[in-house]
C-alpha cells in the first residue's frame, strides 16, 4: 500500500492538507498546548478559542493584503451553499435599510409619525426597484442564482448573462462584458470567480464592475471557494467575498465571509423582521445574519474551533513559505498550471481541454481523453494507469464526466511535474 508521501491527490474537494499541518493538528486533538484537553474539547467561549479565531483573522488579512479596519472576517457554518442564502439575505436587507432611510429623508420630519406613508413608499420601491444580479458561468453560479430565485422570487432576480448561450449550450466561456445586462442600482452583483465543476475562472476582476474614481459603483459579491489564497485579488473592489475552507484553506466544516464594514453597525443595521414581513421579503435565520455573527466574533453559536485552528495553521504555513504573501503562491500556481496545460496542448490527438483558453481555470483543469476515438474507454484507462502511479482524484465531476486535475495550493510543484510527465507518456503509449 502507498504511504501518504507517495500520493499526489488532485481531488476537487475536500482537498489534501499539508502533512505537517495535520501532524500538528493530530497532537492538538489529544492535548492542546499542555492543557490536558484536546482542542475539540475546549469551550468555544474560552480565551484559547478567541485567540485562535483572532490570529486566523489577522493572518488571513495579512496574506491577502486587506485592511481589518475596512473588512470583517466571519467564520460561518453551512459551507459555500449556505452563503448563497446568507449573501442574499444580508445584502437585500442592507438595500432595504438604505431605501428606508432614503424614504424617511424624502418625506421629511413627519415621516416617522406616519408609518403607513413610509411603508407604502417603501413597498413601491421594493416592487419597482429591488433587483439582485447574477452572472452565471458554471454549475455553482447557476446554483447560487437558483437559490436566490427560490428565496427571493424571480421578479427580483436578474440573470445578467448565462455563459451557455455563447458556448453551444455548455459552460466553458465567459460572455463578453459588453453583452451583460446589469440592473440599475442592484442590491448586489454576484459571480463565482472559479467554477470548480467546469474549469472556468475569471482571468481578472470584471472591468464593468470596477468602482468609479469617486468610490461609487456596483456592490459586488464573489464566491471564491475554489481559488481563494491562490492569487492576488483586489479585495477593495468587493463588498463581500465568501468561500468554503475545504479547497485551499482547511477542512470541511467552516466557511469564511469577508465583509466590508460599511454593511455593519454602526454604519448600517439590518431591517427588523417586522418590517421585512410587511414588505413580503424573506427573514434570514439568525445564524446567517452577518451583523449577529460579527457582533459575537463568530461565536453566536458553537463554532468548530478545531476547523478554525486548521485554517489558521494553513495560513501560518503559507506566510512562512511565502514572505511576500499571496503573490508567491500565485507564481507557483501559475507555474504548475502551465506545466499541465502545456502537456495537454502538446497532444491534441489525445486530449481536448474543455473550457475556452480565455477562461481556463488555474485551479481546476478539466479535459477529455480522446485518444483512439473511444472517449469512455480512453478515460477509464487514463484513470487506471494514473492511479497505479499514485496520481489520484482525477475523475471529473459526476455531472460532466471527463478528467479534472485540481491544482490547489497543497499540490507541490513535483506533483504537477509528475502529472505532466504522465500526460505525455499516456499520449505516446
């Protein structure tokens, strides 16, 4: 049987974790820092837990190079899928609060006493102006869009673009920004920065969503579950980033939201459940309300401190490995991706890369094995032979098939080199 050191695991998630991080965590599970209790047994209300959370928040800000004074880091439960709902609830709530304040200002000092008048004006704004925008470029952004439609109602959800319309009914391209149908003053604009299933990644922040010189512009939300920590991102262009930890940050069980503080008290408070009810808008579960989670430093309910500890250890390892932060990891990620894509491109008779070159993911490299004309048999042989030399986790997502090499941060350069070599050898055999 192979040892852990023999395996290069290209699975799409949960991803492999650094061995030294797991070894440290294994000891912490038994006895954390000589306390006689394992880390999973300590109270989430303890000073020990607060220190773990605060260090992880600070290290994330350092690594990604954003200001903790401008952004709050929240550790959430429910994964990226839970954030589909949380982002909608909170940013629609923020839109309602802003509109409520605008209506009261518009109606003048007597508006507070005339609740019915305020409510009527606010209802009119909700009916005519509440829109959330979704850019659909793959399976995960499609799920996010569908969840918004389910929770908020189709009349309030605008499909900015559907990438399948420019790629013969399949995902694999990002439509030109000139074709995007953005709403005027949307409550937010959502996109998935990297589509894990389809191997599509935005090469840069969309120019059409960039803030103006005066700082105004769209309220932008991005799901970065499968490429966070792999490249530099302009955090200041976003109002909200969220991601599950299980690709590049840690293990399954915790999700992270990085939220601009202007969406939190004292600058802005969420509307009351009573007001949302009168406006026929959904009321968020309290565990998905960012305002509550932030007020309690992610400890409103029992958070898995062990999962946050793992994330913190991964961040400390990244900062020790790359003194220049995420830029060092980005250079390595690009080098690994180039090795694999170049090997595939060298054998067009044996392989077909799925997404268009303009939108190829550096994290999830999706391709078909067409050698010999029988794709099904060729891919079975590819998977069998790769597994035999300890290159594992390469099977594509069940919804699309094919081969997928997930080039997450845990994949060493030697692992990418080994896969590239096998790609060449399989094609020539």
